[in-house]
């Protein structure tokens, strides 16, 4: 039995001794990999062996050896790559920097020359920072170029720096290309439609540079090459001239002159053409004048003169001016103006004079006549308001005069461009006549009588103008501390008893410090003193109304104002430490309080009156448009010109309106 057990053990020992060693086998495999220069694979095996069998020095020696070999190789390669890249590029591309960061992490795994690795890691971090900052700076600059519509600059900048991060920059470049084309292509189409090839061509070139296959940009580039020339525009000008499209021809000549190399040649052709066009316009003007189309004649004469002024002074002799026909037209305009003025059509007169003035400002007596006419129209357009002295109450005979003067001043300051305020001296002359007029009619029934000196009247009555004062006497009672008495402190009495007891018991050292023997006791009393309450109330009531020249009521209202002032006075009181100083009531004078009420009433009257008469030019324009809709051109002109005079007085733009209504003279004549 024992023999059998020994036999089994011997067999097992034999078998184990014959089994291969797995670590040894791995070690041999690693050596074989090193011979094949497969160092990374060998490194993994050696590392595993050294960690599992650290007592085997051979394993760990080979592990350290291969670690050093790989570390030196990778460290050297990173430095070499950095040097190589920086010799070719200003900065290291961001993806490569990030790859270097991963390589640095692997170097740390070898746990060799950590200080050197730290230095290299710091260098890589700095390179990364420089590259990222450059990328952000480029993006910001490109964004600014895009905002300024400098598309080519933006895209070129991105392309120049795309090496920093090829994929990110490619996305950004495509985004900018789309934005640039989206902005420029519609503008190109507009310019092409207008035949503005000189302006369109730079945009076409930019879009072509960005994407030569975009829609029809390639054919537009070829077309621009042919049409962006002075000869093209000269040809177009000749075509327009043959078709009698003079304005279009002038436009093309001007466009041809934008080419500096052909400027002299174009100028010579331009001057001849302009002289010819000017004569054509003059002839058209003569034809219209003979048919009594006054405005159309004026329009063509004006175009003729305006074109002639574009020719250099020394070349204006090329134009044959039909002086006799023009003088005949001028005289005809002047006669029509005088006839319209005799018929009290001042607006129409103004238009005739204006047509004449625009063509020949030196026409005899024209400036003087126009000045007088404008004054006449302005006097008609700006309505007048006479302020009848307000009636005063018996208790305040001066109140009406104060109101009248102040209202007059306030309305003048607010409405001087819309309304003529008749001065008080002139108003006094009208007063009796107006009172006679009112006496002959009821409140709402217009009279047949009129007062020619004013269009509207502001009348009013000061119904109440007084200050009511009141004084109430009373007493005020307050409980106050009048004095302080010194009394024996109860705590001191207790202390005395305690001290005597401790002294008796022989415990003198335990006697506490003595409190104050006397304490203060405040004495309170009820004090009454006399008080007077003062109150002033300014009562102001003004009724006023605006009536027109026929006595018709336009507006009526009432300003009912009250202004209060309240204060109190009290007699001085002094009892012991308590003092109340003597107080005098501070109230405004009656005049001051009435002045505040008066100012408020005047502001109300002024604002309501202003609302009626402000924006007089707007009212005339509305009336003119209504008349125009009814096809009443003659009267609409009068209202339009009234509006124009007030607009000029207010320094508002009126030229466009004036130019528009000039056309109506032909409608009246024909």
C-alpha cells in the first residue's frame, strides 16, 4: 500500500518536471518579437511578466531595457516631429497637437525621465494654446469681414489658416461661401437687369472665384467681360437716341464716362449728344407751348436747360437756344399769372410765377411780384384770432386785463406759425363792432354781418377771481417731561441692610459695592398751548368761447381752478427742559396764489385753442385732397398753395408737393 502511494507520487513529480513553464515560454516569445522589431508587443509581454514574477530579475531587466528603448524612440520622435512641423508651418495644427498630448500620456507610462517629459508636455500645451488662440482670432476677423460684406477677404483668410484644423475650417469656409453667394447673387441679378455691368462685374468675379459652377455665374462672367466697357454703353446710348429715349441715352452716356481710359473720347460724343438732346427738348417745349400745354412745355424747356448745364461752358455754344420762342412762352406765363391774380386765383398765380421763375428768374419785376404774392397768400392762409378783453368780475376789475394779456402772449408763442394773433390795440378797435354784431344774433344763429379784420374771436368772462381765507384756533395737548427729581434708591436701602448684616457676621470682605444712593425720577405733565390753522383757497373760474367771423360758435369751455395753501402757527412754550419754539404760518400772498391758479387756467385755454388751430398746413392739405377727389382742381390748387406757404414758413419740405401740383395747370387750361 505504501509502495503504491510512493509510486504515484514519483509519477506525478516526473510529469510536472516534464511540463513546459508558461512564463518562460512568454519570455521567449517576447525575445522573438524583439528580434522582429515588434517592440510594442514585446513591451506588453515583458511588463506583464515583471508584474507577475517581480522576483525574476531577468524578466524585469528586459522590461526596463525595452521601456527605455521605446521611451527614447518616442521622445525623440515627438521632438523631431515638432521641429519638422514648425519648419513648414507657423503653428502646429490642432489635431496634431492633440495627438502629441496622447503620446505624452504614453511617455508617462514608462516612468522614465519624468522631468524631461514634463518640459515636453508644457511645450505641447503652449503650442496648443497658440494654435487655438490663432483659430479663434481668425474666426473673429473673418466674421468681421463677413459683416462688412468683404466676402473674398473672409474666405481667403479662412483658407490661409485652414491648416490649423482642416475639417473645422472646411465647414466654416463652406458656410461663408454660402453666405457670400446668398448675399451677392441677388444683387448681381438686380444690377444686370439695370444694365449696370461696371458695378456687377466685381461681384460676379467674387462669386465665380468662390464657386464657378454656381447657377449661370460662368455665362454672366463671359457676358460681363463683353459689356463692362465704354463701347457697350456708347452703343446702348446710340440705340436709345434713335428711339428718342433721351433720358435713357443720357444715362448710358454717363455710364460710358465712368471708364477713365475712354473718358476723353466719350466726353466729346457726350457733349454732342447732350447738345442734340437739349435742342430736341427745346423743340418739344415749343410744340407743347403752341398747344397751350403750359406745364409740359415747361418740363421740356427745363430738361433742355438742365442738360445744357451739363456741357462745359466753352462747349455750350453747340446748343441752339430758341430765344424768341422762349421769350414768347415767358410772356405768356406772365400774362396768365396776372389774369389769374385779377381773378383772385392766387394759388394758380403762384404756380405760373413759379414756372417762370424756375426758367428765367431774371424776368422783369418777377421777384418783386412773387414776394408780394407770397405775402398775400400767407395773409389769406394764416387765419387771425382777435382776443377780446375778458370781462372782469366786480370784485376784481383788473382780472380780465391780466387774463387777456397773458393768454395773448401764450398763444403767440405756441401758434405764431399757424395763427395770427391780433395785438390788443387792434382788438380794442374791433370790440365795439363785434359787440354790435353779437347783439344782432342769437347764440347759435349766424349773422349776415362780418368783421373783415379777424377770422376768429376769443371771448371770455372771469366769473370768479378771489382768495378765501380762514383761520381756526385750537389747543394742542402733549404729555412731556418737565423736570427730573432726585429720590432715594430702593436698591440702596436693600444694600444698607445687607452690609449691616455681613458686618455683624464678620464678613466685611463679602460686602458688595454700594449702588447710587439717589436716582433720577422724571416728572411728566400735560402741557396745552394755542395753535392757529390757516387756510387759503384761490378760486378762479373763467368761461371762454371761440367764434368765427360770422359769430358761429366754434368752441366753448370752462376753466374752474382751485389752489389751496395750508399752514399753522403756534405760540412758544417753555416749561423746564421742554421747549416749543414760536412758529409763524408761512402762506403765499393772495396775489401769488391767484397767479398759480391763473397760470393753470391760461394753460388750459392755450392747449384747447392750440388743438383747434395747430397743423394748419395739414388741414389745408386734407381740404385740397378732398377737392381733388371731387375733380375740383381749381380750388384744390388754392388749398395746396396755402399749405405750401405755411410749410415754407415752418421750414418744412414742400418742393415735391410744389412740383406735383404744377402739372395741374395743364388740366385747368385744357
